[in-house]
């Protein structure tokens, strides 16, 4: 296990390190009061759940399981309602069945949910006309409305975020105790996508999936959800360290856990050596992940892995690669080789979304489906060619009827983005696009590689 006492780590030792993407509050006393109140509130997840997820990730490292992580770019407080939460859970659960069919492995689902309320930004200010204000940093920090009062960071929003995360997790738990017929019913999502644009075509994999489920329910009747089929974990970017610190608790086993989520990760903007975010992550016992992009050098990655997982513990560390479809062939092989040569235990995950972002007409951020599909297929192929195992996928996706990523069978065009664009920050795949992405993969060689790893 992680040695939480190494180098005198404490939940607030991150404060001695350089903090990028720091939130600047005008009233330090108000911030301190909110953090103190959060420290007294109950945890949102349990340490035993966190430990179970770590075991699942260790299985994925060994090629015995696949991890599907997906959800919104940025959660909104207003989406804490029964319909929105149900839609997110149904979408990820249903997609995971197709992933399991493709990989021929059990799949563990991790939602970007119940805490994905803070966002890093490349530019910390936004200008509209003659007015420049702080950028929107997620509902945990400020409001998306463009006004000085809305964009001023408010520490009280952390208490709101905790409340909405708690409500979301509790509702997810109740959903997972329900019936399979309700948990895997995508009819509302399909209807909404077709109503959005009657000329659009849903991908065949989504239609086939729905028909198969209808037949299953027809012949088997209503059945209570099975625990293994509906195992579900939460994740978010561990960006706002005051919030993460306040919900870090010491368990009976002596280890410190971030109990705001099962699976925290940090993005490229905060993965600098000796950064505050890495200092925080190294001391918690959760499985953790870091985003790995084209600027990371092989020797730097090895150093980061050793810093975050000095015991080389299985299930501890996930590397979420995100290069872009034009750079992955150049950048990924050397990183794989460096990790192999150092004999470091990691789970490789592919995020084919973030390296392929572009700005379209009307200043809409978008991603081309073909670029996403290309990077993901290249990722599997490169890992196979290097006797490595890609055991996880990280998607920004939604069950909402949206047109935010262009292309695919659904045929979203650049000029249509304003018609159904609801993301607060980055574009997401709609359900038809997500199903098409998984269905498009050629994983025959991947399965051979996994079989090879499992042989004694």
C-alpha cells in the first residue's frame, strides 16, 4: 500500500508546493470557514469501495478486465435531478455492455459524475466586447453567466458542490438496486436524438443493441439488477485542492483516502514535477490517474510514476494518454518502452477526445468523430505492436440529444453545432456516436495480446 507517512505527507502538505490553476478567493476567512465545515461532513464514498476499485484496476492491468470511464466534461449543479442522473447512468451502463462484447472481458464502469464540478482553463480570463472577467472554472468555483458577480469565485459553492454530489451518489445507488429493464432502457435517448433532427441516422450498433435488450426483457421479464452487472464508481478531476483536502480522511487501516470520489485524476495542466496536485495525490490510497500528453518526455514519465507509486503497487496508477490523432504514433511508443524498461505497473487508458479539440464556426469547440476514432484505433494498434495492453477508455460523452462533435453516421455538420450544444466547456459524443466508436474498433489483435499476458 501507499506509505502515507513518507516524507511527512499530510492532507495539506500540497500548500508548500507551486499550485497551478489556483483559485483566487477574495476572502481567506470565508474560505477557511467553508473548508472547516467540509471537514466535518460525512464522506461521500467508502474506503472499502475505493479498495475494491483498485483491485478492479489491477485486474485490468493484467489484461483480465476493461475499464470504461465516461461522462460530462463539466457537471452542472442544475443537472442534479432524477432524469439527468438516470440518463447518465443508463448511457454508461449500456455502452459498457458493447465494450464487454468487443473486448470479451468484464467491464468496470467509472462515471465522470458526482463531483466533476471544477475545470482547468488555458486562459484564466474571458473577454466579451469591452469587458474582461474571470473565466468560468466550473460550478464548484463560479457561475457560467457572464457578469462580475457570477464570475467571482465563491467558496460557499464548495458546500453546494458537496450537497449535489451527495444527492447524486445516493440516487445512483438507488438506481443500481432497481430493475434491469429500467437501467438499460435507451428508448428515451434514441427518441430524443431522432426528434432533434429527423434526417439524422442513428448508428446500427445502437439500434441493434436496443432491439437485443427488448428481446431479452420480452423473454425474461423484469429482473432485479445484478450487482456485478451494475457495479459503478465515481471519478472527477482533483483540481480544487481545498475541496479535495477537506474530504480526505484517515481510515482504520492508517491510510489516507480521498472520500469525495473513488477515482481522482489530474490533467495535463497540473502534472508538473513537484506540483501541489501531485504532492496531494501521492499521499492518498485511492487509485489515481494522470493525463499524459505529447509534451511529456519518457524519463519524466518514469520519474512521475515512481513518485506517485513508489511501492509499484498494482492497481494504484493509471496513465490516461491523450495525444491527438496526428501525434500519437510519434509520441506513444517511446513512453510505452520507457515504462516497460522500468518495470512499472500502470494501467494504460486512452482519452481520444482532448487531443483532437478544434474551434469551429461561431467559436464552438468541437471534435471530429473521425479524428477521435483514428486516435483510439491507433492506440490499440500501437500497444499491441509493443506487447503492451491498453485496458481502459476515457470518454467525454452524454445521453443528451446533442450535436457537439462533428461527423459520424449521425452526420453532425459544423454549421449545426449551435442547434444542440449544451456542454458547459468541451464537446461530448452523443450516444449514437459513442456506440459507433466502440463498434468501429478492430480488437482481434488486442485480444491475442491479452491472452498472451494471461498465460503463465
